[in-house]
């Protein structure tokens, strides 16, 4: 029977702690960026803004929405990586089952696929 690949146990806790801290930071950033959304201004409905002001508000809202979507995407990736830490599968490609290159994990610690499988999925 083949031995199951696992990431070194002594590295899982620091990686998990790092990912949890990163997730908390994303949550703070999401709250901060939400406060910058011009659509959250309660007085906005009461004013008769000029067309250029309305356009600026629309642009500001679109910007905030895009940033929040990216923060949500990153949060989901980190949560997925944390789940893999918890079950002992962190650092193992979810597609091919091989170890994910440590250089990739150093740059992108929430990676759940090796670079080859990631490239195949993007095609």
C-alpha cells in the first residue's frame, strides 16, 4: 500500500496561523472598503445630485463592489486551504494528489492545486 503524502506536521500550525491571520485581515479590509461605498450614504437618496456627481457615485460603487468580490474570492480560497490544513491535506494537490511545490506555497499559501493542474484548469 502506498504511503499517503502529507505536508510536514511541524509546518501545518504556522501555516494555519498565517492563513487565519490573513483571513482576519481580509475581513477588516472588507469592512473598511464597504464604508467607502457612496451607496451606503443615507443622505444620498435625498439629494438631487448633478449628473457628474451621480456618475462619480456609480463609479465609486462599482469600484467598491469589485474590490469586495475579490476579497470574497480570496477569503473563500483561504477557508478552503484552512480546511485542507485541518484534515491534513494541505500542500497536496486536490486534483493529482502530488505535493504542491513549496515555492508556489510560499508565494500563494492558499493554493490547493499544483501549478500543472492549475494550468490545465485554466485552459
